[in-house]
C-alpha cells in the first residue's frame, strides 16, 4: 500500500488494510490489532536509522527531547549531556553501543515525515497526537509490563521486537490514572508475537503490554493518540456557555455545603443542567477543538521569507496552493468572513472573498487567473497576497 494511500486513509496505511472502517467499529478503544506485512521496507520512506543518526549529530537536541534508558531504568542525563542540557552525540553513541535505548521525543518538530504522519492521524481521528521514537540495540532488556493512558500505534521501522499482551489494566483510564509499578501487576499473558519491520501494532489505552528486543537493532515509532472524551466535550461546552451566560457565572449561596441548603441547591443546579442541550453550541465547540488539535503540530515551512518578499509580485499566470497540513476554517460574521488559523489567529476578509477561500482550502494547485470565485483580478490578488504573507498559501511558481 503506497504512500499516496497515507494521505487518503492514514490509519489504513499504518495497519496495511484497505480501509479503516472496520478498525474503528471493532478495534479502536477495545482490542489490540497486529498488522502483519510481507513488505519489510513498508515504512522505509518514513524514517530510518541513518536519518536519526543525522538528527542526533546535527540538530543540537537538548534533554529531555532525547532520553536514554537501560533495563527499564533511566540513565542520568549527566552521563550524556553537556552545557545547557545539550546532548553529546558521541556519548549517546557509546551508551547505545553498550546496550542503552535512545528515545527521541517530539521528533514531529524536527522530521517532516513524522510530522506529516502525526498531522494526518490527528485529522482522521480528531485527537491530539505525539510520538516517541525508540532506537534499541540487540539483546537489551525492554520495558516491563505497563499500560498507557492513551492509544498507541507502533510502527516497526527496522529490526524487530517481541511483544506480549497481558490481562489486567483499567478500562479507558484517564490521563491521571497512570500505571504505577509499585501497586499494579500484570495478569496472565494472553498473546505473544514478534513485530517485524514493516508491521504495525495498535494497543488501546489501559491494555497491559510489554516489549523486548531480539538479536537485531530495533527502530520503531510509538504514535500516541491522546484521548478526547464525552466528559471533555461537556467541559468544553460549559466553558463556552459560561462566556455567554450570566446564570452560570452567578455565585453559589453562602454555606452551600450545609445539609439544609442542599435541596435548594439541587433544584437550582438541576434547572441549569436541564437547559444545557438548548444552550450548547456543538458546531462551534467541536470545530475549535479540532483546530486546536491540528495546530498542535508546528508546520515546517522552509520558504516563508522568500514567499513574503515576493508576495506583491504575484502574477495571473502563477500557481498557488494552500500549504498542506495547515489548520484553518472559515466563519461568516455579518459582512465579513473570518479565517481561523489553528484557533490562535483570526484573519478577516470581505464577505466577497468567501468563494476564494473555500476554493483555496481544497489544497489543490490553482493558476490564479483560473480561480472561479467571481472576483476581479485586483481584488483576488489582495486576498492571495495576504494569505501568502500569513504563511498559509504558497506561490508554487517561486523557485
């Protein structure tokens, strides 16, 4: 399944299946899924040992963006960090050769392939994502049985690891219900298998699991999908209502904790709760939350200065394209249309620019004079130039 499928259905691409509908209906949140594959180089274009070696040696990474562990125990940063928390690549290499696992955190801010992976998963599952990259030498001791408070997709890039699934673990743990080895124990092993290069594994939150290395170097991506629950949605809705409703901002009565006040308190609270369905603005809240998820990953743009400097020289024959994976949506406000960029910035345009923005958000490459938006060229040029300067639109004709 090629990289092009990654853009259409990234979960299906990760799991090497035709489409993800069955996964979401039968597995997500409840069952683990081992995606077996015959193509060992399936993830080769995504990440590699050599790419990590270059990042380690040239990017000036600081602790804790790189951490080292050995036999499930943290290695003190003093053993591989020098001034200003800067990681010493040579020391990391020596410890790795001696059996330590190197963990790259937040690589989606440094590596384009990993960033695109996170962004596309975020778009499809509507949740914040994060990555840890594990580079493990042969024969080293792996992590002990534990559960995570978020779902994980494990992409085995190179080498292999031995995995075990155990009984035990809570159902849908929250972020603060973390595994504690002092009080939590794994149950019986329910499944044991080898995850080979090109294969993937899905483990829902709360499921007990562990991995150990084989006799070859292992490189895998653990992509975490953070939970967004019904309770989170309710909290977001009430927060939004509170900004509009003075009733929810009223003080509670003095001594509200006293038994004699409880009946009155319950009646007042019930009245407020019963009005919630009519007061909630679900389209607004869910749109803002999705924008926040997508804006979590910083776009990697390499030509901002050049594009901004040449924005005013945009020609009718130039091709423009919305920058891929840049979160944005539009909202009508009277005679103005507002472009929201990741819930952190709002850019206003006249309502006449609505068609222009909707066409551009399709992320297709378009010749500027062929944009069918009912604007004359001078008006369209103003809109396009502003979007280019904001880093949202790219002039594809600039080299």
